[in-house]
C-alpha cells in the first residue's frame, strides 16, 4: 500500500523485517526501510526504487499509487542496490519512461543491469538543474561521496522537501521506529549508528552538502532509510553538523576492552569505577561480546577514549585490532586516547595500538600507557590513578 503525503506526493516504500545484516555487516534487529516516493503532477516521477528483497511489494505499491498513470520519469538519487534494484524492471514495464540521474550514475547503471538499453531514455542532471513536473519542481544538488560518487539529492521548490538520499537516514523499519521523526523515541541513537558506520568517512563531503541545502528553505527531509523528518529540523541538522565535523557530541570517556581471560576486563571495570567516582560520564564495552558498529558509534560520540587490550601472538588481540582498524577507515580523529596493555611474558598490545592510532588525524595518546602483567595488582594502582587523573582533566 502507498501512503499519501500531500495532494500529489505519495510514499511507496517498503519495510524489510527479514534483513538481519544490512550491507552484510550491520546488525539491524528492527529491520530497515527502503524509502521511495511518487510525485503525480502534470508529469509523474518515481523517486528511487527498492531492494530486490522487497521488489514485488514495492512494485505493488507503485502500481496502486499510479492509479493507471504511466511514469514519465524515474529519478535515481543513489545507485546502491538497496535503492536501485528495480530500475531494470521499470525500464521494461514503461517504455516511454526516462531515467533522471547524475552522469556518473548513468555511467554506473549498466554495471548493475546486464544488457540494459539506455539509449534515448536518460536525462543527465547536474547541480542547479531543475526537473519541472508541473507545480512540483525538483532542483538537483550534487552530493558526491555522500557516500558514493554518483549521489545527487533534490529539493522540491514548491513544498520545501529535501529528498536527501542516504543523508539523515537511520536503521529500523518504519513499522518499528515510526513513520515520522516525531514518532521515533530515539532517532539520534540509530541515526548516529547509521551515520558513523555508513557515511562517517565522508564528513567533509557531508559538511559541504549541509552548507548547500541549508541555504534553502527546507521544511521537510525525506531520506532513503528511516523516518521522514518535519518537526524540529534544527536538531537533526545540528547533530549532522557535529558529526560531520568529527567533533565529540558528548563529554565523557568511552572504555573499549578486549580481554582474553578476564584480566584486562577487570582493569577496564576498575577504570570505569574510578572515572565515575570523579564525576566523569563513562560508557564501557567488551569488544569480544558486542556489536562493533555500536562501538564505533560510541568512539565517535565521546570526547575521550581508553583502549584496554590483551597482547596476542606478539601483537594485539584481534577484537581490538579489528575495532581500531574500523576507526581508521571511518576517519576517527580529534580525540584523546589512553592505553592499557596486558601481557604475561612480552606485552605488545600497547605498541600496536599506538602505531595504529598514530596514522589518525589529531589523535593524542595521553600518558601514561599502563602495562598490566597478567592480572591487576596493588602496585598497578599508581599508574591507573595517573591515567585516570590525566584523562579526567582533558578538556573537550
């Protein structure tokens, strides 16, 4: 079924509650939505399609919403398959329909649809171009690397709607998290998780896009995933501004621990206790038993971080290595980090963590790096106290 958004605009997207791993890596217990829209004006435009997993349901929604009309245009904001899988089917069904997309998207399209014929059926658009549908006029804004190179977003000059592609999206099927942002109990939590893991590497490009779209009179934001946003847009934009600046959102310390036999985990818990006794806000995660995507989210959220890890095979215990590598590829920067290593005969974790953090921008490693030999002992408390003192007094 479709959902009426205004006189001429309908929501035709679908929920996917069967998806357990988005992009085959992100745990989505509440599923995901594939948002798509139909504008039925003097001319009719379909705005993006859906993942093949929900292709039949999406086609049914589209057919019902068209009410016998034939689409004049298919607007493709983003070529990732969870939004574009049904392009080939639409081209086969509607012989007169034209595909409107960036030149880069049109170049990429045959990579996804073998044997597709686009000759005479495309409209390549660039920054500032306008697709005139009648009363609705879509102005296109280039958004390269948010988070693919071909991305465009569009601004409806008639009603102030920003069709934002993956920007301002979040995990969660709409039947679970709410159709509108106002119905979502905690939009920021899943949106933060989505942002830093999906888009986070491209903060500079997100910041550039924000600068362009916020000069317009935006009244609503309709992303390709998650709730549609109308109320309190300033709060959503403010969060995106903070996130895309790689600056912390919350003053506090995130403690990430990777412990083999529990000794390092005991140290991490002690550090949390010591920090909280000083009034420092803390969050702690056992990297061996938690979702790495949520750990990435917390690393970006907090102003400071302590990494506590066991040594392993002359290097670093793998859950910590994987976590720091994920931070590297997501552009982690502008943070102060404390290090705790544990080793029974040849501690090596600290050296590896220091080397991995050393390639990141504006990451300061605070002294002392604490070395534990197998289990925490009374004589370790002096170094732990010094670490807690130093990281507690670092200003955001």
